[in-house]
C-alpha cells in the first residue's frame, strides 16, 4: 500500500457573495475531486489546536501527525533546516520577508503594508536585495540567509523569541503599532526602507508595474526544533514535495526525503505536473511508502484577495496534479490511499489564516465507497464527522481500514 497526501495550502474559505454564496472550492470546476468525492470518506479536521495561532507551520505539523502543542518551536527554525542555516541552542531564527510598504514621504511608522510578498518576487531578484541587506546589517550577531521568493531568514545570536506580527495579517494597515519592541530589529526594518526603496532592481521592478520589495519584515521567531523521525513514528519511509522552505524544513527535521522539482516556485504558476510526476516516481520507482505533496498557490491567492486566481489555483490543482497522480497510480495497479485537504482556511474576506476545521477527502483505491457528495467545506460539514485533533488524521490515512471518525 502506498500513501499520498495532497495539501492545498489555504484552500478552504468562507462563502463569497460574488460566487452566489459559495466558496472558491465549491465554485471551482474540479471534475477529479468530484469523482473521488463519490468514492471517499469526507469530513472535517481541526488542524489548529485551541489557543495556537493559525499558520502553515502548526497546521502542516498536525497533518503530518505531529501534535503542534508538543513539537512546535516556531516557524522560522523549521525554515532554517531547509535553508541549511546552522542553529545553536542559544540562537533565535526569525523569518525575514521582503515586503512592499507604501512609497511615500511619511515616516516609516506611518507607512502601510501593501504586499507581504512583493508581487511574488523571483528568488534571483530577491537574492540581489538580500545581498544588500546582508552587507548593510549582517554581523556576528545577525546572520541573514536567502531563501525562496520573498521568504528569507535571520539567525539572531543569543536573541529573544519576541512576539512578532506576520505581515500577511496586517495588509492595508499602518504598520507603526506592529513594529517589533526590540530596538535592534525595529531599527533594521526602518533602515531597510532607505536601503531598498531606491535600489536599482526595485526601480526596474516598479517600471514594469511590479511592487517594490522595499522593506524587510521580521516575524515567526522560534528556537531550534526537535522532531522524532517520521519513519520511526509511522513505520513508513516518507518524502516531501514542496516549493517552500517551511515544508522542506519540517521534512528535514522529520528525516524525510526532500524532492526538488524544477519550476516549483510556490506561485500560481508552479510546476504542478512536475510535482505529480515526482510523487509517482518516488513511490513507484524509488520504493517510498509515503509522499506529501504541498501546493502553496491557494494560500497565496487568498492573501492577495484574488477570488478568480484562488479558483484557478484549485482548478489547476485538480487537473494538473490530482488527476495525474490518481491516473498514474491506478494504472500501476499499486494499491494506494490518498488524503486531500487544506492545512487551514485563508479566506478572501480577511486575506489571512483562520482556525476553522478544514474539509478532508480520504480515498482508498481498494475500498471505494459509494456516496453521492461533493468535496467542499459545506459538504464536509454535512457529514457530521469531525476529527478534533488534526494530528490524528494521519492515523486514519495509514490505518488498514477506514473507520467512522465520530
């Protein structure tokens, strides 16, 4: 038996008036998901534990079977594992986004955050700006590392795990009250605007109608993580396919294989087909038992507030990834079980993460069920099935038989 998780980051949403009260997941044309829904177990899972902030870090740990209340030590330390940034026990890792703040004459504290990802800046452009940041602010205390797209990292020697605000939580707001209390971090953020706003690369981007990546933004602080190996915990050899450092870092921390896919970039136009083919290869050709395929696009479109692009990201996921994985696995005649779900909602209305339970679909190629239903938030709620501890959902995926979750 092979085991597959397909994770549409932030795919769940709230009903939207312009979609006649449907969510993007319910509105999108998803013939593959519709067909699977009629043969699968569907329900809701609470991936964000009570009292914890909703995020891809806590939620994806839960989907992989790690109780976030036990194993979560911060988002950035997980990304540090992927980037290869060495951490001491006394270090603090902090996400360093390249963001867009308003280009005006107002003091930094009175500027507005416009885009948490600077028009999804390509990694090669971001690397140029991060080189400038590193040259200006880097030293033995503050070590900067280039990640992917707008997502980068600061390792702070003997730092403090201060409360820091995610930039995607305050889109459109004046930033003053959300700046770090730590003066060193706040000073670097303020000075980064002067460094980056008139950088030649940003002037070139603005000329193309793209947002300038004109400030750094610190958030997601945490300490060095310690995860028990996935294989030791589940008895399955696992692999991770993702474009983002957070998921790669979780995989590295859990001793899973990280599969790199050319053209996988965490955007709407990522290489869906390449991810699908890589997943099939790692299962059928390389003998792995479990593969986790993470797609960032629905979450990014939710943060951007684009209804049409969020719908498109879900349709791409259905046609260009889920369809290929399903068809290739069925053609192989290798029995498999496949879990399809979001990690958390990223509603268009608020453009950030929320904590509601998310819909899951669990398909077993050897035990197809005969049900007439669709896969979306409303249909999942109608089943009355709720897995209250999301980290237990993987036990259902890996179980020999599906059981009633109620």
